[in-house]
C-alpha cells in the first residue's frame, strides 16, 4: 500500500531515536542558522512541557514553533488545522524535509485512514494533522489515548472566537484536550487577534495559565494602499499591469457573481485568472487552488472562503475590490502577501456603496444588540483606516495593541500625504439636502438636487423648489460623492436599514447643522496615468528590483519546477525564492557550500544537492 511505503521510506530517511536540541533541529532539518525573535523562547517553552498562546504575523514563522518541538519531544505532535488544503500543503513540505508527517481528513478512503492510524499508534509519525471536527470524535480520542502524544498544536486559533471573522463551532470543543490529555503541552497559534480575542481564545481553549507570546504585528515589506473606487475593473487592471504583471496575486470580492465576472475580465485581458468560491464544485475549487500553488503568475479571484493557511510565499499582491467587514479580516487577508519577506502590495479600492451595503447587512442581521454593537465598532475601525490622513500602518497596528513610534514610510498616506480641506459648509449643505428631501433618497439623487439637475424625477417631486436645490455647483459630482462617503463612514449619515440606499441623519450630525463643529475632509487624490512597468508610487516588483541576471534566475526556477512536477508538489516546497536567489548570488561549487545557504536542510541537500550544483554551474554558460 502506498501510504505504508511512504512511512517506511520516511522511517529510513531520518532516525527516530535521537532527541536533539532545538537549534540542531532547526539547522539540520529546516536549514536555518538561528531562530527569529520569540521563536526560540516559544520552542523552549513547549519542549519543556509548557502551554503557549502565540500571536505572530503571517509569514513570521509560526509553524516552526510547533514543528521543531515535535521533532525534539518524544511521541507524535497532533496539529489541529481547519483546512484540508493547509494540511496537505504542510505535510508535503515536511516530507520533503525528511519529516514523518501525515494527515487525517475526509479526502482519504478507509484503507488510507487505517494506514495512517496504524502509523500513529506504532510511533512512526512525528506530526499528524487533523481537522477539529475529526479530532473531537470519540473514535479519534480513543485512538490518541492509544498513542504517544508529544504535544497538541491548535493552528488558526482565532477560529474559536465567536466575535471573529473565521468562527468555527468545532473549535469550541477543543477545550476538552486539557482534561483528556493532562500534562501534554498545548500551543495555540494565530496571526489575527486583538486583546479581547486573545482573552477569548485563552478562555475557550482552557489556556488561561499558558504563557502569551505576542510578536509585533508589523509586516514592513507590505505596502498598504487604499483608493476611492471610481472604475474598479480599470483601476485593478492598471495596478496589476504597472506593478505586478506576470506575478502571483489574490483578488478579493464580496459576492460570487463579482468573483466570476472579475476572473473573466482578467482572463480576457491576458492574465491567468481563476475564480474560487463556495458556488463552485469541490473538484473545481481544488483544481484552481492546485494551479495557484504550483504555477507561476496565477491570480486567484476569490471570496473570503479562500486563503486561510495557504503557505505560498511568493504572493506579490492582495487586492480588495470590496470593503472587508473588519480590520481583523483585512489584516488576515492582506497578510497572505509577501510571506517570503519581499516587497508586496496590499491594494484596495472602496466607495460609498461599499459602506452602505455593509451597514445594511449589519443592521439587518439576526444578531442580538451586543453582537451588532461589536460589529459596528469593527466596521467603524475599518472605515477609520480607509479615511485616515496619517500613516495607515500606525492605525492598523494600534488596533491590535502594537505601537509604531514613527510613520512607516511605506503606505500611500506616507508616500503621498493626502490633502485636507475645510468641508464644514459643504457638509452642512449635504446634511440639509438629506433633511429637505425627506431622508428618502440615495446619494445620486441628492447630488443631482445639490447641483441643480433638471431631470424629470426631481421636477416631478418638487425638489427643484427646496432651499438646497442648486446650492452645490461649486463641487463636481465625484467631489460630492467623496463628501457623502466620508459622512457615512464617520457616522453622520446612515443607510436606511430597510434598504434602497436612502441616507438618513444621525444624532451625531446635530452640532454640524447648528454650526457648532468644524469638519475637515480628506481630498481624494486625482488618479494619474502610470508609465509602463512603473506604479504611481514608484515601486517595482521583487523580480524587477532584485534580479539582475534574468537568464540565471529563470534557469534555477526551471530546475526547481522540473523537480516539483516530478515530486507532485508546489515549487516553493522544493526551495523558496529567497533560497534560489541566494544560490544565484553566491554560486556554490560544493555540497558544503550549498549546505550553508539558508533553507537548505540535510534532507534537501541529499535529495537535490547535486542537481542544483549542476544547475548553478550551468549559469556560467548562459
């Protein structure tokens, strides 16, 4: 049976008896010289039998925090993961390193599952990945009691939070691990949790006595950019063509229909763009995800159903065509860019209709008052990031309790500080127009009244005779849209909860109407045309910025791709781009020199060393 052969092969590749120190495992297995900040402390805590709650940004090295202890402590580490794709991806990567890893999930037939269970109970596995719904089954609990368990790792631990954006009810039952397996260390990990969510994770997983390890949330390699939505498709095309042509990215949309239409639009323009949402059958979703992981330059257009735990390091951009519901969701989704630490972009366009739609969805939800209050606060924080005139990164990090002392210099508001203007009079006109027309109309109609349009609808309603008719000709229609967007975003106006997009006054606007407050508004930037291959921010892609010998780079990537196709794994499982880049720069001539390159562990050196030494030698003839 294939699984038995796999386990037997892995057992011969690396001895099981030795219990090495963490630094030795890090170097020999994973090919890294030293731990990143906090990693070493977390690893030692778990190796010594302690519990841990870990908050570390995407790409910060969370997986090593339980994978290294799993190879140091005796027994099998059980990793609870919410997604099948994540399990398969990580198991494939670990096996390439010579680690004895497997998963249990619904894709396996009975024979495969039994082979994996047998390998667990006979001590043949270092790590076993399992979905929470499978773990909590009585049969699985009994199986674990018959095995030697080294630790439990609960990945994507924010899924336990009922206030969170990725809540999964099965996670709530994982607290039973403390009672069922006392004395076995547990480590919960997430990239996204504010202080309230961290407390909730600790309580719901019975980790109130665990040590908390909170790494900084900053991802300095990601450039955050948010622009007003004018023509979303054209804006997206201009952005990709100018900065990320031929590179891998993710585009998020709120609805399935928009996902499909955006993917078609990009494909029609010559990009390899694939849709991903729950309306597609499981086979098509799996096929699209597989192509995204294994091919270069693929763009996935998706709802938020895509991406959690995806370990692809070279996603160069994440684009949002619709406003996320919270900063947690925004941070989680944008964090899928640049896991390799190279320059990447988090780009978003949003408009008034996004705000209105999300406000209506929130108010029309079935949640209780407390739920709606929390969700309003989350949406307000998201809108605050969009409309801020200071450093966006400081605002984003402050939300998660992280303090950035100086402006980052790598977001749009730092690179091109927005202008502000005294909008007090314009705001009074806008609010008065909403009131004079009966609080029954949407923004397009209100702008027509303010600008004195003579369309038939206004004339029939008699609104050409209200005092606010024609008093707003000093601003263009787009400038008025900006005014109304900021009034809704800042809570001076609200969308009618019954629907139809009608705008209504809130209590907060009283001081403005009475002239007791001054309002400064953000001036939307004028969109500038970009020259070919360059962005308005002056950025270039990682490849254009770093690769000085394109032929050499392409040759090493082709070598990696051939090996990956032969092994049936994504190329980055063989070596990350950063490892290839170091090979190209250092040009190793011996196995010893190749082994000194970051990311080249003992197993990969033995498997691929001669192949890559030959490929590096061939660079001299290109």
